[in-house]
C-alpha cells in the first residue's frame, strides 16, 4: 500500500521500536493527525488466543464521541411500546424484517426480544456481516428493552477479536481531551483482560497500539494486572 508524504512525515516522528506510556502515545497520535476531518482514535489489542477461542462482549465507554446512534428494536406489543418510550429510532416486527430484506439498513444498532429471534434469524446473512445481528452475548437480545437502550445511549459498544486474535475498537476522537481518551482506553483494556481464558499461560494481552484514522500506529506500554 502506497503511503503519502504526510503519513511518512508522521512516521518519522515515531520510534517504531519503542513502547510509549499511554499519555505519551495518545499525545503523539493527536499531534501527528494530519487529515482535514476529526480523525477517530483507534485501539488495537493483540491477544494470545487459540484458534478455537474468541472473545466478544460489550463495554460502556465513560466518554462518548460519536453522534447519537439510531437504534432499531424488533419487538411486539408491550415491548414495542417500551422501546418507543425508551427512544428507539425504529420499532417493529415482521414488517422491519421484510424492509431489511429489501435492502434498508438506515440504523446503527439492532436490539430484539427473544421471541423475535426466529424471524430476525432470517436476516443473518445481511446483518451478520455488518456486525448488526442482535446477540445475547452483547446484551442486544433481551426482554429488558429499556435497560438495553439506556446502556447503548450511555456509550455501550461491542468489541470482538478477529481471526488473527486482534481487537480493534474506536476509543475517541483526535479533538477530545487526551485524558478522556486515556480513560476510555483504560476501561477497554481492563474489560478485555477480564475476558482472559482460564487456560491462558503467560501474558494474555501481547501488544497494544493506538493510531488515528489516517495516521501510523504507536505502540503502548501495557503491564497486565496479576
């Protein structure tokens, strides 16, 4: 992949072999961001996972940085009313299933009551590859619709490891105070470590890096709590 001059200039300001303290790493990311838009600060965490292992969960970030999410809820009857009262952008049942099958995807998060999953499950090929499929592991399949929506509006986000054992997650914007980004980062790392498989020997978190949307990665010092 060919990189532009601004990217190369940013790289020149980083010691690629050094692991920086969190505050210094984030200061560098903010300093070296060169895009004309407010870049996202991305966290990448490499984990020691066996091929059969994966981690997937949600975490509430204390400092939000994205616009309000459009939440869709698959529900019927009283639960549909509860979803509307809780501020869901879209509420429906089979009608929404059919609408999505026709190509409509104007929402950011989908929540479903358990009794709707038989119908919602038909959307697996569409929602699954976009990371929008409701799932009990991410607390998006539940009868407690009000609580689920409150958490999502507070800043609850999903994280998962990919096939290479890496978790990628946005933790802020370049325009944010570095302290707020660092607090989000710390919460995510603590939550990921909490998911450490019981049979993992040695370090579970192998490496941590941060970057802006367009900028180079900066390695971060991280010591696992024992």
